[in-house]
């Protein structure tokens, strides 16, 4: 994803209390990495590990170090910073820029932004934004709902009943995240977050009825902006020749953005209450998360009950 310093400034100016103190011509520079760094040893001349694609932060330690340098040494260091290709510089704690920084930043077209936040607070606030902005993302055809706190992504062919199932769940007190189009992005190694398109909001298409506004109809408590995708519920027409999971001992998975997600395939036939099944899927996932494996526990109980009979048969000589 392409992200410029100006876009970051427009979206986070209030949260980070940002002001531009130099290099306004450089607001169009692109940020090339989701990490935030401090120049560190690069200020003293060791530049082999310096990553110029990251935004750089000057805290009190860096400002104090630069102030301790002679004018000529500081000029060389600042010239290296602004000519290295960095997207921008942040100064924390409302500190004054070191002598010469404003001039070289204006000349090189590198934006210098200042915030009154402490350095640690600044890192904690900006890092999640950058991670989300650079996260891998994809669009999925399906409906995402929050059921008992579990994010269920309903998938299946058009007309199978995904929207109707989620609408029934909303009527039972659960929450809609997105219908028909789900934008999924990955955080870290194994976390998938799903949300709806900003123009779609919380609208649903119900065949025979049309477009409805779930938030207006059921209230703000019936929707949420985003949710972790924790289980994929695949809806499909019942097929006599197909083999479906009967015991739950085998866990199926599917891969989204290279993240493995539990998969539950639910065959549909007349009279099946898919809404209740969806609630059971969510509750069963919560139990597994808590270490309770219902199918495995049942299997162990059967084996324990059959053990005496097996011993008897082994010693029966007839």
C-alpha cells in the first residue's frame, strides 16, 4: 500500500498532536515501511544497519546528543539524515529542533513534524496505524458476523442464504460486521481482521426485499466496525454422495492470506436451522480455545468404558 507523509499527517494530526516545523515541501514523500525507528548509532557514524525507508524519531536522547556536537559535526550528521532518503522526521516531547535541522530539511524537502507526546507514547500510537496501513489485504465474498464474540465468516455460492443467516443472527442479538463484501487484512503472523467497505457500511441485500440498513433497523448495538476472522463457515447444498464430518475429531482448515483458519462445512437441506448451528459453531470454538475438546473427550470416555470388555475378550479362549 502507498502511504505518504501528508496522508499520515491528515489522519493522525489530532491523535498525535502533530505540527509541521520544517520541510513542508516533503509531505508528498512515500513511507516505505511499517516500522518506526530512531537513528541511534547512525548519528555517530555507524550507518550499516540504518533503514532509510522507515520514518525516524528524534527523542530527548537524540536531541541531546546532537546538541553536544560541534556545529560542523552536527551539520554533517543532519545532512546524512535528510539525504539518506528517509520519509520524514518526528521530534517528540515538543522539543526544539537541533541547530541547523530546519535549514537542511527545508533545502532537502524532508518534512520535520513535532509532537508533545513522550517518545514511548508516540511509538505506541503510531505503530498500530502503520502496521494496518501496510498489512496484506484481500477481498472475500461472504458475510462476517460477531457471534458470542467469535468472528464467523459465512461463505458459499450466491443465493445459498449467507445474508439471511446473518440477519437472523442479528435478530437474535448478535452483530453484523460486513455483508457480501469482506475486506480482510493480516496483522502479524496469524491474525486476520475483517471489515466492510466504507461505502457499503452495514447495508444488506435480502432477496425479495432489497437493500436494508441493519444499523438503522436494529440499532447501533447490532453492528460493529471490524472483527477478527476466527472460523469460516462454508455453506453448501446437501449432496447425497458427499461425505461430511460426523464426529468433529478431524479439524479442517482453510488458508486466507497465508493464515490457517478453522473451517466448518455445513450442508443445507430443508428444515435445517442454520442460525442455531452457527451459534453452536461459535460456542464450540470458545470451548476449544479454553481447552475443552468435546469430541475428543467423548472418544476417550468410550475407550475407557470399552477397556474392561476388551480385556475380557483377550483372555476368552473359546
